[in-house]
C-alpha cells in the first residue's frame, strides 16, 4: 500500500519534530543526570570526610589510651610492686602497641603538615615518658618504692603527660575544624547541584508535557491508547478482541497489523499449550494405573470434564472372547451394555471403521445421563477408537449435554496415541503378572510333588 503525498509529508513532519524533541529532551536529560550524579558524588565525598574525621578522632583516642595504659600500669607497679602491673606495662609496650598502631593508621588519612607535627610531638614526648617509666620500674624492681612512687606521681611526670595530651588535643581540634569546613562545603555544593538538577527535571517535564499535548495527542497518543487497550485485553485472556487502526497507512497501522498477527499466533500457541498440558496430565494419570478399572477411571475422569460433564465408558478388545468388553465408566447412564461384538452398535461400528464418530442433536431419551439428584438426556455422543498397528484395541464412548467444539474434538483425536501406548503397557504388565502367578503355582505344585516323593522314598527305606 502506497501513501499519498500528504501522508508522506505528515510522516516526515512527525519524524522531524520527533527527532528535534529527542535531541532537546536528550540534552535536558543528560544535564539532569549530570547534576544528579554530581550531587550524589559530593554526598559520597561528604560522607567519606565524616567517616575519616570519626576514624581520626578514634585513632587519636587510641593514641592517648596507649599512653594512659602505660601510666596506669607503671603507677600500679610503683605503688604495689605487683608483677601483674608490670606485665600489663610490657603487654602494652611490646604487643598491643596502641600508640604505634594509631600513628601508622593516622598517617594514611591525608593529614596536614601541622597535624603530622602534632602527632610526632605527642609520640616523641610519650617515648621520653617511657624512659622515665622504665626508671621507676627499675627502682621498683630493687624494692625502692619510696623512689619509684614520687617519680611517677610527681610534677615532672605530670609535666610529661601534659606534653603528650596537649598535642593530641590540638590535633583533635584541628581535625574537627578542618573536616567540619570540608563537610559543610561539600554539603553546600551538593545542595546547589541537586537544586540545578531539580530545575532541569521540572523544565524537562514541562517541555515533554507541552509537546505531547499539542502535537502527539491526536496523531499518536489516541491511536496507541486504543491499541494498548486491545493489547491489555489480549494479555488478560479476553476472546474476540478487535484490533483497530489496521487500515492506517502509517506506523500506527503497522503496529495494529503486527498486533493482529500476534493475536492470531498467541491464540494458536495457547491452544497448542492447552492441548499439550491436557495430554500430559492424561499420560501421567494413565501411567500410574495398575488395573483395568483404574485405567478406565483415570482416563474418563480426564476426558469427560473436557466435554463439560456427562457420561463416559471404556471398552477394551478381548482377543480370546472376540468382543469389546466394558472396563469402567464415569458418571451414570441408563441401559448401558457391557460388551459389544464387532460391528454391533455404535461401539462395534467405531471398532470396524477405526475413525472418530460424532453424533449431535440426539433425540430425547437416546442416552439418559443420571446422577444422584436426577437425570437428563445427552445431546451429543462421541466415540473414539484406540488403534495400534491397524487394529482397534479399545473404544472410548463419551456423552455430553452439548455438541463438542472443534478444540474439544481435536484433543479427543490427539488423545488416542497416548491411550494406546499406556494401554499396551498395562496389558503387558497384566500378562506378566498373570504369568508370574502361573509360574508361582507351578513352582508350588512342583515343590509339593517333590515333598510327596521324598516321603514315599523315606517310607520304603524304613520298610
């Protein structure tokens, strides 16, 4: 189908405006995303700065803690001479090493020159204090507690402690000031970028709404809305959905025609899936059957509901008797025969013709379906032959209150190979069971004969 020149111009106009709109909205979108990502990046930096500040403060506490532990231990040992305090002193100095660990981790946080100098001064003064503490420990080891105690509690010791804690406190103050300014600056920049991104987002939304309202509403939105409604109806499983705008010589018409092809393919796929599921359920049920009655019941309990309820019977060919004999049924019907000769009645005729027989609009009283609450006349009758290698193994008879649909007839025809395969398996199993029973009887009889012979021989020997 060819379009008129006017239609071609309209299509070109739509394409041109669409392209320009895409470019314009694309630029706005990129700018909006850029602002958002920048704001997010700044927020991340702000959170990282806050974490670094907290970590640095904790490490400065760890540095002070290491010095305090040494002080506590040496004072305890100088005052009491208890070796536990001496062990605590050496554990902190040689194993835990809180001061050294804190210094090393702090150096990795990107400190300023002033902050590094403060840390070095605190560490240097702490090392000098350790020498004084070792002197006190030496006097305590010699039992000269009268010298050790004044040394660790005296003004000189306190002066050393002040020379350690004062740089640490200055270091903490510097951290708070520097990181506080950095966090506040990053926070302000993040707010500015977020505000810019929000403004661009509002502009983008207004531009999009204006163009859609003024240009695309009648030419694109309304047809697509109608087609979308049809698609939703298809997805919810509604039948007889009508797809509009198929006659349009435009992209909208292409979509409508594609959707119509999808609808047809989807209906066919759903029909095939339904048939496969039904056949699989029937095969699973028949595979578990171990007796003729169970086999017939499993099969008919699946087929009769497919026709909307009614009556069903299963007749299996008995080679020795030369008849189709009733194996089981579903529901109830009046005046049902239990066996048929070849060609006798519709069941026997189905065996001879080896084809699906469908009878609709049955006369009243032809087949009377009964239940516990009453009885009603069937309106359709379906007979299905089960054929293997040109021979009819069985006939399935189904009666329903309405004529079968084409889908129902299709699955009834397709079920015959499945029934045939499972019926042959069941018959082989039944023959094997019968043979096993006969063999067991023969063995029992043979064992009995052997026992009688042994008793006779024993009696002759005694004579």
